C-alpha cells in the first residue's frame, strides 16, 4: 500500500501523526515528571522566572487540583455539584487555624504537608456528611443541596468569632511553595486517574450513562457515588489549604458562589470526563485571567463570552470525554490488542 | 424451586399495576410472560430486579427474599436482565460495557483502586481477558474498542445480553428481545436463546409480543391483562384459551 491518499497529507493529519508519535513514547511521562519536580525546586532557588510568574504557577497547580477533583463528580459522574468552593474553604480554614493558632511557629515548614492533609481529611468528612443525604435523591437535587451547603459553610465561618468572623484570618504564613504545589497536584491527578480506571471508576462512568442500568449490572451505585464525592471533596480541601497559604489571608467572602463558578468554568472549558481536559482547562483559565488583567472590568465580559463561544462550537469542552493516551493505564490501552494477538497465536497451529 | 413469586401486588399511587402475580420457576426452564401493552409485564421484571419494591407479596430466589433488596444486591445474587428499549452505556466502549457488569465479581477495594496496589493489576488483566472471551462468544470481539452507540441495532441487542451474562446470572430476564427484528432475524434469535440457555446453564423469563418466538421456544406461558394473570399453561393451552383471545382480540372474537 504505497499510495498515500491526497487528504492524508493535510496539515491536520500530519499533526495528528506527529502527536500520536509523541503519545506512543510513554517513557516520556515519568521523565517529564522528574524534570518538572526538579524545576519546581530550581525555579524559586535560582529565580529562573520572576516572583509574579512563580505565583501564577502555584495558582495553576491549585486550579488544576480543583478542576480535576470537580471533574470527577461533574464530568465523570455527570452530577452537578456547585459546592466545591465550600469544601475548599473547609480545607483552607482548618489549615489556617492550625498555622496561626495551634502549631508552633518553628516547626511550621515541616508540618505543612500534615496541615494540608488535615484540611483535606476534614473536607472529605464534610463531603461525606453532605453526600449521605443528597445522594438519596437523583440528579438536579445535588445542585440544590450543594448550593445550600455552600451558603451554610459561608455563614458558619462568618459567625464564628474565633476564626475572625466576616473579617477572616489574616497573616497566614506563606508556606505553599512551588515543590509542594507540584507534589499535591501530581498526587491529585494520579489518585483520581487511578480511581477512574478501576472498577469503581467504571461504575462512576456508568452512573453518568444510565444509573438504573448501572445498578442492575451489579454496580453498587450508592457506594460508588459516595466514594467519588468524598475523594473530590478531599482534594478540594487540599487545594483550599494550599490556597490559604499562598494568599496568606482568607475570609468567608473568598469562597462564595463566584469561586465555585470559576471552578465549574474550568471544568467545562477543559472538557468533562477528562484528566487532560482538567489540566488544560485549569491552566488556560488561570493564564487567560492574568493576560487579560489589563482590560480591567472588560475581562469579566470577555471571559464569559469566550465560554459561550466554546459551548456553541465545542459543547463538551476542549477535551470532552477524550484522554491523552499517556494517562490511560497500559492494560486499558492495549488489553484488547494483546488478547487478539494471543488468540491469533493459539489459532495458528490449529489451522 | 429456583425463583418463586407469591401473591406479588404492586400499586402506582392508587393504580394497581400488578395484582396477585404468582410464578414458580424450576432450574433450566424457559417461561414467557405475554399480554397486551400496559398489562404490567415490564413492571414484573422491575419488581423482580428491585427497581420497584412490591407493595405486597414475596419474591424468593432459592431461599433468599428479594423484596426490599437493592438492584445491585439482587443482580449479585444471580438475576440479570435486558431492557425493552436498549439501555447500553452509549458513550463507553463495548468492552467497558461488559467490564462494568463485572463490578460484583471483582474484589479489590477502594484503596487498592486509588493507588493501583494489591490485587488491582491481576484482577484488571483477568477482567479484560474474561470480557474479551465473552465478547468472542457473541461475535463482538472485533468491535471491542468501538463506542457502543456506533454499533448496528442487532449488535447492540447482542451486547446487551452479553453484558447481562457478564454478571454471571442464574436467571436471565429478557424484555422483548425480538423488538424491531424481521422474521429471519427472529428465527436466528430463537436458536440463539436456546443456545445461551444451554451454554450458560440459564433459567430464562421472556417478555415478548412475537408469538412465533413465544410459541416456538417457551415451555410455559403466563398471560397478563391489566395486571392480573388471566391464564397460565403450555403454549397449546394458551393458544386455545378463550380469555386470552378476548384480551388480545376483544369479546366475542372467533379464530
């Protein structure tokens, strides 16, 4: 088959071939991770980029964690949670209280990972409490329950004087560093990706496609939904803890419905049901907001407009329901091919 | 007695959808439930599989009471079904459709799933292997990586049965398997149903409007009308039962 069809040489197919070639080199992923981790140390050490860009990099990491974790519930599972900023605020407050009031100052840099973990765990617990009643009902109810939750959390923090009431907590130590952000971002992506490519993850997908059929195919839908929601809240809490220690000031107003909307935009921009989409969505949105900063108020007109255009031309987002092959476990990627090859090999002597 | 339904009654609000339904199913039997549209046939399937919980009565699989159990528990006990209007996981690949149905048989827990530890890898490999072997039996192995929504209608029907069998059922409920098929396809389907019954050691309950199929392969028939059982018996008896003719053709009809 030497003849190449004419349309085979358009720029589109050429790029696709090049892209597939890159994706076939799976060893590149761990190499990139090591390089990225090394860079995350080198950048602040040698000031490779200025402080402002370093800050943006940290925000990109935090937003990618938020986007990936919300995508688990809104994209993979097809529910609609708007309470992500609420779980984020739980993580932020827990860790901020630990930093400013409970832990000894001298040990703070060493205890920071435990603080983040604590923020995530408490957020996960709160997620469980929210999920238990709300998943007894179906569909749209979750949006309403999570919206109510968001309002409750906000007014709780506003009314507890010990955490500053509406004024919030100022003067949090800046403990979020680039390496820690990198570590937590990779951990979030890795764990959620692992979960998605397991029997529970397939259960999550089947709930999105058809919940009743899923239950009838032996998937314990209630358990799977709880797991997905708790994992999602855990990483929202982690992101909140990182966020509090880079902003150095939190108040209930930071975690309102606007913050939730931001995360939703990142999810639907990047693409539902896709890890790669979450990374792309979180990154593009963070960077765009910064690039468009000189426009001032017009930024808030342009960004939603971009979203409307995207929804018209790509309703599932940039990567909707597709995935980089790097992120798919090998057995899922080539399992069927291996099976066919094995079968051909065993059939050959017989015939 | 494998599956036993006794005095099963179900109301939707004030409407009686199924009244006093009884069924005794021996291992290996092939029984049909027929009746005009809206007679409550699919409701019975929904009651057996736990989609609805019977208002009164009991349904037992062996010695286990099924009323009150959730669908996934009932499926794990060994009852699987297909749907009247195909309900595949459309956006997912053919093999994933089958692998989702293996959920109940896979043993690894949440932590192993989150960190890909322990039994994860071996069980995933075995899951792919089993799924492909099952798909091969149904001649679907060549399309394993396709989205299930892209399959032609006949293949989607086959995949739905394959998916149900992946849960390792003892009892299979088929809800109008011949819907939308032409006469020659129905002939193939009859052979196919006979074959899976033998091959997978199944007991089958079938809802169907195609009388050729019902009369051709079923050993016993249950006729429903307005939720009530109006006749039971072997195909020959049903064909000549005046109450059945009345339900289908109206009062005073002659054949």
